[in-house]
C-alpha cells in the first residue's frame, strides 16, 4: 500500500525527498484528508510508463486482430500499396 503524507510535509524538501527515495513506491500527498497528487521516483515512473505503453500496444494489436476476424481488415500488401499511393512513395 502506498505511503500517504500531508502536504505540509513538503515544507522540509530534503526530508520529503529522502522519504520518496526510501519508500521506493508511490507516495500520496494529501490535503485536508483528500488525495491531492502522487509522487514517484524516476525509476518507478519509467517502469509505469513502459507498462502503459506496452498495454497500449497490446490493445492496438487486439483491436487489429478483432477487425481482421470481423472481415474489416486489409491484407498487409494491399495496405502498403494504398499507403504508397496516398503518399507518393
């Protein structure tokens, strides 16, 4: 479970930065008991970003496969030919 800290803890920036590094996971900053924003280490952000990009790719592949199954797809050679004609390649 992520660590939650009040926004007032941001006043001591050195201590807060150390807390972020030591925790290793996301830190939820709260204001008046409500989630305000989340702080991540650069390494964790990169991992999450990579996972999201992979998921987007998987979703695109799934959608393309569904289009092919439904008969809405175009063979790759035909699609490339259309692209070449459209862009004068």
